[in-house]
C-alpha cells in the first residue's frame, strides 16, 4: 500500500515497459530510500494461489521477463535487485525432516528448468512484449 499516488511515476511513451509490481518497489527504494516500504499486517490482500505447474510456469515467466526488462531498462536499480535476491538458508533446510528437504529439492529443480526455458525462449526477444496494452 502506498500513501501517495506521486510514488507511481511510470515513464510515459517509453520503451521501458515493466509490470507495476516489479517496477514500483524498486522505484520507491531508489527514489526515497529503503525505509519507505513498510509491512502492513492488517491490510487486505487478494491472492490467486498457483495450483498447477502450468500456472506456475506462466506466473514466473512474467516475473522473469519483468526482471529482465528492469535490468535492461533501469540499470540504476541494479544494486536494489542484487539486494532483493532471495537466498535460502541451506543449513536450516538440512535440519528439516527428509520429506521437507525433498520438497525444497523438487522446487529447486523446477525453478532451474524454468529459468533455462525462459532464457532459451527470450534470448533475442524484447521482454516488453508481454506488456502491450490495447488503447481505449
């Protein structure tokens, strides 16, 4: 949730097209500093859970393209992106029950396959292709 619509400052008529959920946090952190994004535990959030591998693939394909476009179009966000990378605590995972460790392993394999497919599919294509809107 943001306090002011002034935070939303998408470049108009630009080839730097990105999804708002990827661009907005980086823009706010870059422009106003790390302390401007707060967690609201009492906020109403609508979430559409991923319930199949196809759904998962489509969701992460969009995220992959968004992040690729951010990297290409907004080099000033590079440090923010590097700081935002999720790193799993492998020591903690090793202490879990065997079946929980297997779930992490399966998910890791799925994500590596997906990333490889995304890289092959979009190697020479413009990532902004997923953000083409019809004008009203």
